[in-house]
C-alpha cells in the first residue's frame, strides 16, 4: 500500500540516521525527492495536511501518513537515483575534550607499553616516541610506517622529505595538512645496528608492527575517520594483514575495523621513482579517496599527471 510504504521506510531511514549520528556523523546529503519525503512525513506527524486518497476503500489510507508517491519514496531511497555519498564534515576549531582525552589515553598506553619497552630495551627501537599530528576530528587519516630521523628530531610524523611530498599531495587534494590526521603504525624509530645510524632509516619488522598495532587500533577507534589511507606496504600489512607488494594492492578498497581503507604507494617511493606513471597511480588512488569523502574534484584535478 502506498500509504504504508513511507512510514515503514521512514522508520528504517530514521534508524539509519540514528546509527550515523551515534557514529559521530552530523550531516547527510538528501536528494530533493528525499527532502520531499521527509517534509511530508514531518507534516503528517504534526497533523499537517491530510493526504489526498489515492484510492478508496482502504481504511489505512485515511491516516495522515504522507503526501508522497511510491515513486518519490523509491527515488529517495533506492538505486533509481544515484545518491552521492554525504560530503565529509571537516573540523573547525579545537577537537572535543572527550576526543583529546581518548587520544591522550592512547598516547599514555604507548609510553607504558611493555612490548614497546622490551623492543627498546633490546635495541630494536629508539627511545623517542613520535605519536601523531593533525586534527583528531578529521574524516581522513593517513597511516605511515614509522618515524625517521627528521620525525624523531621534531617529534612529528612525516616532516622529512617524504613528509614534504605528502603535504603536497594533501594540498593537491584541496586540503590543509592541519585538517588531516597523520600517524604511523610504529611510534618509535627503528634502529639500524651496523655503524652510526645517522639519518638512515629502516622499515619496521613484523614484530615491531605487531607491537604498534594494538595502539593504532585504539587510536583509530577513538578517531573513527570516514576514510583511511595506508601509505606503503608496511602500513597495509599492519592494517589489513596483507603482505602483498603495494604495486599489486594499491587502488582497491579494503576495510579496517569497518573503516574504508585505500592502500597506495608510500611518498618515499615516489621520491625515488618520479615518473609520471607512478605519480598518476598515487593520484588515482587519492581521487578515489576524494570521491569517498565527497570532496569536490575539478577537471584540472582529474587530469593531474596524465601523460
Ligand atoms: N615515513 C613514515 O612512514 N612515517 C613517517 O613519519 C616518516 C616517514
């Protein structure tokens, strides 16, 4: 029955919206048809204009349910009309106190972690902890592998040459680095034993990744971003448990604890391989991320790094 469809579908829609709200989402995109459905439903709830009967003889149609056609309801909630994802909400101002406290607890957990302590005592990891940078309420979280020499010096992830390139990538997406959250799987710089380590860095081992993962999981549970990007094979291995060459894995969505995850090349790979083809691959992955976040994409952006 047409008159019952809207109220049943509204219950489902309301439940869906409640779930989004409890996950921290504050805005949704509604098509004009969906807005009509909601307006009519709202009026009906307030005892507003009665619905003109579509046919006679059915007592249920006498209820002021909604002045909505079945087609409008279908258009609002089905594949008849492609509904773009709601644009992500970008943070303004300081994060909520609860989020700051939750992250402080994760940070304290890293500092007190006996597994990390054992790796440091054994000389596998250095002693300076580098936690994360950016806005904790960001819908976008970028995950790298571990801090290097520059990061250790400044206490911030991705501030060396790879970090500079990462910042350019963020800007190319039309974003401000301070509105994106950037972290690493492993929060301490891995040690290179032979000779003086100097500015040399190495990838974390599987054991070091395993030490970092429980903390990263808690960090992401506090952040609940809309989209995650794994920068390089180590981040992908940590987040998705896939020890695949990143060249094979990149560009295809996965999930981590229910959060969409896009693997792409680590910016340091691009520093050593500056061909347009490789840069284009990373850019295509980032275009997918922009689409998922509902970010505007200009024709110029779509054409970046095309040969
Ligand atoms: N590479 C990473 O993976 N993380 C950093 O923080 C710096 C370089």
